C-alpha cells in the first residue's frame, strides 16, 4: 500500500466522520470542584446549558404542581442545602410524606435515589416519584398533567426555554422534557468548597484543630463512621461517568424494633417494602454527609433532631424507644448492621466530631446564584 493511498484513506475517514461530530452535542462545561470526577449521565439525556436553565426554572415554579401551590424547591431549599427543615415533608394536597427530604448536594454521584428504593438508578427515574406519585401525593401531576402543561405553554419565557433545550422536538413542552430538564439541573448541584475540601486540597488552615481531631475520629477505628460514610461524598452510594454501577447497599442502624423481631414502623419499613424479605426491615441507603449541619432533622424519618443526638444514637449502638406507638429496643434489632455497636466518647471528643461534621458545610454552595430561584 503506497504512502499516498494511506494518507488519502485517512483524509477520507476524517471527512466521513465530520457529520457525526457535527451532530454530537457539544461537551458540557461542568465546572467541577477540584478532584471531582465527571458525573454519570444517561445517554438519552446529554447535558446542555439550555436544559439546565429550563430545569432550574421548573424546579422553582409552583405551577409544576397539580394545584399550583408547591414547587420542587418547597421541600428542597438552597439555604438548607436543598432540604426543608421538617422531620418529613407535606405534599401539595396536604398528604404526609413518610420519609425525610434528602439534601441534593452532589446528588449527581449517587447510584440509587430516595432512601430505600433499589429500582431508581437515575435522577430521571427519581423525578417521576414526586411529580406523579399519588399515595402520598407530592406535586400531584398524575390527574392534572395536561392542565400543568397548558400553564407552561401559556408562558412566553417557557416557550423560549423549552425550544432552546429541545430544539428538535416539534412540541417540546411535554412530560419527558420536564423530567430530563429537572434531572439536568440537579446534576449541576455540586458542592466542593467546604473547609474540609479546602483542607484536602492543601490549605492546612481551612479546618480548626478541633475539626481535625474530629476527622481522625470519623476515619478511625473507634468511631468507624467511614465504613459507611466513605469516598468523596461520604456515602458508599457512588457512581460517576467512569465507574460501573455498584451493588446496592442498604443498612439497618437500630433505630426501631417494634415487635422485638426487627420490624420498623409500617409506613417506613425500608428496603423490605420492595423485597419483602424480613432481613431487609429497616435497611436504608447511607445518606451523604456534605452540608450535614444544615440538613437537620436526621435519619430517614427525621426522628433525630441534632448532630449531637445522632452521635448519641451511634455511641449507644442504636435506640431504645420507650414510649409512643413504636416502642422497642432498636439496639437489639436482629437486622442491625454489626458496625452499629456501643462505644465510648468523652464530651470533648463528641464536640470534636461535631466540629468535623460542621466543617463539611459549603456556604459557597448554599449561596451560589447558579442554583437560586430564577423567578425572583
């Protein structure tokens, strides 16, 4: 084969590929915090700034609920690291939602979504739950989707936003576009500027000495917090662009033992709701801890009010509920993870551990204008 022929073949191959490159969406500028990998994104919903901006408008818009009273942001406030400060949320029609509203910092890196559903492996799948769930009703779109779409179509700003985000769709204001835009916006909620992050990046002054002592406890073998709260986002639920989907992990921390045989309250049985295996009673996904000082109250049902009380729970090896409808000794729950066992901390060590958890607060994230309400 002559050199000229080979050069010509290469040029022909390059030329034939130009159309593919032209059709491919431009690479998204993630503006990743230092050390963060690129998040996983489903192939059918590539990132674009236009989708992100549409999703941001939808996230804060009460017109996205069936009765026009609530937005996603009603349960996910930026100043609270996208939680709501309640033990558990209340839906747009007044329904009680059984599980605590989780924070959304770095939600792009989770491998499953919500507290205990092993089937929700993308933000797109997760968005369908609050949008369309009827028992309990959250945003309440199920019976009123056409009405909601009509509201959005009447707004000239949405006409521009939807067409910019989905330019190939003849009628872009639709259910699928809403879900994809919301997921795209949530993937941008990246938090990586806390004192802890700055310390890891080499700023030895970013954390107090007390917080550093607490960090040693957190990652040490006495407290053993790191066994579950591990990795870059302090949870063992993790997925990025270049990692395979991990085996789903859910844990029982001895919060309840209603019948003495491991049962949890019937509206919050954990993984058991999906598997019906008795050993899965009370097993929940490990929550990330970034901005945890802002996301009280804690646990899947918001039943522990403060970080200090959370530490008490773990140093006691679980919780003994002595009054109310869910009496039982969670410390003796047969499904409790063996790492949840009693251990001793002095008062100063407890304060050190709290100081470390407070060092995970990223005020740049909670004040970032890119994540704020665009309607204000």
